[in-house]
C-alpha cells in the first residue's frame, strides 16, 4: 500500500466528519456562508503557501494559487478575528504546510467542480486547476516519494489534527450563520 493510500485510509473518518458538517450544508443555500467558506480556504491556503517549499518547484508552481488580492473584508471578518480555533488552525498551517497543502489543495482539486455549483462565480477561478487529475496524481507521487516511512505516521496525525481544527472552525461558523 502506498503512503497516500494509507493516508487516505487513516484520515477518511476525519474528512467525512468535516464534509458532513452542517456548515457545509449551509454553503449550498446561503451566499454569506459560501463566501465565508471560500475566504476560509483562501486564508488557510495563503498561510500554507507562505511557508511551504517543495523539492519539486514545477509542482509547487502548478499547485500555487494567486491570493495577492485576498479581500481585506474577509481577513478582518469578525468570525476570523474571534475564533480561537481558526487562529490555532492558521498556526497549524504554518507549522505543517505540506500536510495542510495536501488537505486543502486535494480537496479543491477533487471537490472544486461540485463547489462551483454553490458559490458565486467570482470564486470559480480559485476553484479551478489546470488538469486537476494529473496534478492530483503528481502531488500524490510527490508525497509517496518524499515522505520518509519514519515520518508517515506523524504526517497522518497532523492531517487528522487539522481536520479536527477545521471541524471546530465550522462549529463556530455554523453558530453564526444557522
């Protein structure tokens, strides 16, 4: 079994918990919630991209999202300023950028087209990757060849921890938008 297969298997339940969170259902019908969801992803990805340095620069460039125009209104949204879980998650993104890159970018590559049905079209560029299937496979290959077997278990723990933090953030968001 490859590392990414093991990673998927050992993080699947945490991922399902986040995907089935009531806040995720809100983004389907509530524009403010869907905008917040996109802003949440952008801010976390921005934090990850500030510290992540892959050994494969070509892959890193293809994964990179241009977030220079990250809307100030989102960064200073009261929920982001008051949620302790969100601040802990941002620190987690800084400390474990590869783990969070895996979660956020593969999530967008695999779910971006579904999300496009529910979010404002101004966010579609953010949800779009060039040749996402190939990019996803290249990223998995990178992880399979660059995560040392002795580091794999801690990588999995950090991914599961991030999912737990995302769930706590979604709890906060849901309480605001329900």
